C-alpha cells in the first residue's frame, strides 16, 4: 500500500507543477490545481511514510521521479526542450532511484 500512496504522491506533485506552468501562461484558474496538487502530494507522502516506507527512500523516489516526469511531460505538453544532456540527467535520476531502492 505504501508504494501506491507514493505513486499517487508523485502524480499529484507532477500535476501541481504542470498546472503551475499553465497558471504562469495566464490561466489563473490553474492556481487552485497547483495548491490542491501540492497539498495532496504532501498528504500522500505522509501516508507513504505512515505505511512504513523509509523517509530516504520515499523522498528520494518522490523528488527524483517528479523531476524526470515533469521534464518529459513539459516536452510533450508545452514543447519545451528535452536535450541530450537532460535525457542523460533523467537516466542518472533513474539509476539513482534504483540504487537508493536496492540500498534499502
């Protein structure tokens, strides 16, 4: 159950961040989605920890996954650049998450 809450926390954080981009483009109604997304992300992260996942593992995966997914989604939704260097960084993030998980 902890992993399900963590996945939901990641999805909520990415949704909030992408909504922040929409709000910055002039769609002010998206600010409500930003607040709801971030609030949900922290509540879900707390539930993840409550279910026994270690803080270092949960936070590491949450933060790293959020960065990687936001970069990819920004390319798809907003046409933002996703350079080879950025892709290498995402690969490093994925490797780091795997190492943290294996170390737990």
